[in-house]
C-alpha cells in the first residue's frame, strides 16, 4: 500500500538537501563565494566556451614533417656509417619513404650491409607491454641498396611526436597565464586545446603554429648572397630570409653551432643602450662550451640566429661570448619579445601543428548567451508550472515541486561530475523541464483510471504508481539511448547537450518514483481524502471516443506524400550544409558604433578573393553573420582567410564569434553524424524488439524514419542551415517520438492481454483514447518550453529549437497515425480475425469494461 518508510524519507530529503547545497554555489559569483565559510561548497558548474568566451582549437600534427625528418636523419646516418667504415658509395638520395645508395666496390656490399645494421635494427617502443618496431627495411639489388621507411615506424614516430607536442603545447599555453586550460590528445594525430576566457585567440594560434626550432649558424661570407641566389650556393650552405619586411636574404651555413635544445632559459627584457625589447637567453653547460668555442674562432664574422628557417637577427661577433648567455634583438614589440621567450622556454615542436578546427567566442557574446539561456529557462518553467497547476491543481503542485527538485539535481550532478555546461546544454535543461512532467502525467492518469474502475483512492494511488513504472522506464530508455549515442559520437557543445539530457532523464525517473510518491503519501495521510482532488481537470479527455483508425488510409497517404516530397527535395535541392559538414568559416561581428553596414562588409570582403562570401543580419541591427566558403588551399588556407577578414574589419567591428572547420574535420563530422543516427536507430530497434513483439519494433522505426525525413524536409524547404546542433535535434526528436510511441504501444500491449478477441483497429483506437490526455499534456508542456527557448534563447540555437518544435508536432502525429496503423498492416495478432463459434454468437463491442 501507499507507505514510505522513514529511511526512504530520510534518503529522499537528504538527496534533495545535498543536491541543493552542491548546486547553490552556482547562484553566487566567485567574489561572493570567497566570503563564504570554508565548509560551504565552492565548486561551480564549468561553463562552456560559448557561455564564458574563449577558444577551442584542434591541432593536427603533420605526418609529412615526420616522414621528412626521418628521411633526412636516415640519409645522414647512412652517410656517417659508410664514412666511418671507409666504404665508398655514390648516388645517396631519398624520396618519399625510400632511400637508395650504390656501393662503388661490389666486394664491399656485405661490409656495407654490416656497417648499416644499426639502421635496420628494430627499435624498442617501451611501455608496459614492451615490444619493438622495425623503422627501416633493406632490399638489395646488386650493388644498389634500397632502404624503406615502414608505415609502422612512421606511426611510432608520429605517436611519440604527438605526445611530445602535447607537453610543448601545454607549456606554451600555461605561459599565457590562462585559467584552467584543457589540453588533451584526440586520436592518433590530433590535440585539442580549450582556453576559457581568452581575449586574444590570434596570439594563441600564432604561439601554437610555430615549431620554434631555434639554432645558431655562421653566415657564409665565401660568396655574395645575390650570387648564391642567382647561381648555385655551396653544398654546405643555404639561403635563408629574415623576418623583416621586406625580407633580407642571408647565405647561412647548414651546420648549426648550437641548437635550441641547449637553452635552459629565455626571458623578455630591454636593451639598456636603446631601451628596445630583446630576448635574453642562457645555455646549459654543453651549449655554453660550444657557443664559447664558436665565438672565439669567429670573431669579426656575422652569425645568424635562426627560428623556424627564418633569420631573426645576424649580429657580428665583436668578442668571444664565454658566459653561456646572450640576447636576441630584432625590432621586437614588447608582446613579440614575450611570445618569443615563451616559445623558447616551452621548447620546440617535433613537427608542425596545423589548426584544422577553431571555435572562438568573445566574452560579450558569452554573457549574452547566459542571459538568453536564463531568460528562456525561467519563462519555460513558468509555462510548465502554470500548465500543470491549471490541469492538475493539488497534483500539479506536487509535480512542480518534483520539477524544481529535478532541475536542482541536474545542476548538482553537472557540478559534481565536472561536466561543461554549454548553450545547447541549457537547451537540454529546458527540454527536460518540458518532458519531466510526462512521468507525473502518466502516474496521475493511471490513478484516475483506477479510481474510475471502482478502486478506493489509496488503492488507486498505489496501483497507479506500480502500473506506470514499466511505461515510464520504457519511454525514457529510448530517449536515453539517443542521448548516449549523441555523447559518444558527438563533440563539443553537442556532447554537452547529450550529457544534460541524459542526466535529466535519470533525475526525472528518480523524482517521479521517490519525491512525487512521498508527496502524495504525505498528502493522503494529512488530508485523508475519499475522492480525487477537484483540481484534476483532465476528465475532459474521458468522453472522447475518437476513431483514429477510421481515417488511417488518408493520414497514411498524406504522410506518404509529405515524406516523398521531403525525399525528393533532399535529393534535388539538398540541405543547406553548415561549415561543420562542408568546411569553411562563420564569423559573427558587431559594429563598434551604430548599426552594421552589411553592403559595405560585402564590398570590402569581396575584394579579398576568398570565393563566395555571405553577410546577413543576425539578431539586432548592429550584428552581422559572415559565411566564407571552404578554401581550396586546405587547412592553412582557412586560417589565412580568417586573418584577412580580421585585418579588414577589426577597426570597425568587434569579433564576437569565429568558427573554422577544415576539410579533414568536416569529412569526419559528416561520417560520425551519419553513423550516430544509424546506430541510435539500431539500438532502439533492438530494445523495442526485445520489450515488445517484432511488429512493434518495425512500426516504431517506420514512425521514427517518417519524423526524421520530414524534419530533413523542413531544413530543405525553409533553407535552414544544417549543422552539428541539427544532428542533436534529430536524435532528440528520435528519442521524443519513440517516448510517445512507446507509451501508446505499452497500453496496446496491456489491452492485447485483457481483450483477446477485440478487433485490432478497435483496440488501437481504445488504447490511443486512453493515453490521449498524456499525449496532449506532455506534448503541450514540451511545446511551451521549446517556444520559450525559441523566442528568448537567442539566434545561436534558434534553428535547433525550431527543428525541435517541428519534431514534437510530427512525433505526436506519427505515434498515432503511423506507428499504430503499421500494426494493422503487419497483422499483429492474426488470430484475432479467426473467431470460433462462441465468438460468432457473441456481439463485439468497441467499449472497454473496467
């Protein structure tokens, strides 16, 4: 019976109290928290970059650099080994991953192979499992020896370089003094860098892009540099250019006197003579010795300080430098000197890192997003609260208390697990508020049905909770599956939405079967009522006996026509793909003064030769959204395009948001998005097949595909940009639609057991009518919450919210007019139509006896 033990009561309210304490710091600022006692929780939800501003940059290590470095090193090792062994050779060269050398004397081939054994010897990869990898293989053709760099060896070097690069990147970012940067490895060749609150993303990118290989070389004065440029420089020298504008050429010896590996410190300071910014450096003992020896032997000669194959400066050695320290001058700005010192202290990257994805949000836009999210959440909550009070009265008060506890628990869980709250994450909370009352509605309507059947109120309450449990679990698990798939295959803000939605589902089920039950038990013990509260007004649906299946052929035809039109539009017109799927850039700017001049922006940017450029108003008159097509030059070309736009507009416009997706990342996102939708459908199909009969599973999938195709049609015919958040919307629609379908199916399954001889179309109509109140109320609360999100949530997620609004409507439609009629088409329970003599003599009624 309806009884909650003391320990359960204690556990419920202890959970709410702890959740409140954990969530409470989020209503205070960091300054206010500093004044609170030490025992009070201080941990807050981590805001995503779209809410607090900052940069998300994905770096890709260039495999070609690894191959080139290994090729040059191996050629050098072969030359040194043959020279040490006194073996003459010719034609030593390397191309791609292959090196060849011809031994002059055929009798010396075997000694040469022996001398080169170390080059082809397996290399230990270390680690817990040990093992080794062969980096170079040797094949012999007479006196010609061919060496091949193996793919396994390159993979090993690339993995090692990525690990080393991650540490170098970490040191460089830490030197900027930013708070809580996230630097993590992704896959075999990527590093993700997230720096919240960063004011200057361009500076970060310039720091991360530079390899920072520093070396000191003697300038070759054996011939004029112009002669070396026009003719052929000595084999031991090469022409390098300075960082000046215009660049100055230098003929520099290839052999480095000292490299940056021997540096132990580098600091920005000022030249005492002319007060110009310089970088002072200090070598270790080995570097000091080599540098002192080189400067002693070359007094009066110039030497070049080279950074990433560019000459920073080329001073003349006036006297030997024996202290192991010196300074680099090169017309630096204060910030330039600081950045160079940061690069030198952090060390050189083993290979070039290319920016393949960038998402930067200015702090001003982040605060606007927070304000929009809070406003939308507040208005959505008011809609839901008033709606529940209007239809359920006292029961509605209980549902609203449970809803408040639910939101507090969501925030508490996000705080505890350290999850990042993004703008789509706030959308997930608003959506959860709309869907959270679904569990309460299912319980309340079950209680009403039990009361109608003649049971006492206390029996009805107890039975209502028990009978609703399986339906609620089935319905919410389908949405949870979609959320989990979204989490594992999504990234960034989309993953944040998935986490919020998944947490919301779990807390919703918890509050429905603990807090709501406790509140109802306490209400019953306090009031001892004999009847349902008068505030319950959902009886208006009881008199309905709508014959839904009578028009199924017409609704099927309409749904089929709309689905066909959507498919035709999808294949002919196609989706307006965002940069997530086709690459390119999106820039949101805001005029520093007055309204934005969109025509002027188009004219100025059209002169930059960046291909198709779109500029349109975005929100208020001062804001403009600029779209730039994917550049043909690859990843680096995308960054160059952004730099050109910045240089052109930065004087009159504030850059509030920048998103750049290179061709490599856009291809991967397209693949993962397609797999995500397919995998979620597969898992849901398996689950429903397991819980119901196969006809139910097929019906659910057909209804879901109908919803997905129509939603894609909405994107096609309205020309809405299709991006990663659109995939999140589709997966959420799948979850919501199946939630609705499973509730109807669950009632059908129950009625199939109770009314074994009832015609299937009558049974389906009866089941839909019995769950009509739940369908209308849940659809309405979710719709109202999404309307608030659409009107007040801001432009950034407007397309996501519009898709969700449409999805709620078509999901509700498909649950009734697609999922249900499919059961008739697949002849669920065919024995229904094979009646024995007894059945023939008994009239069949469409009414259900309690």
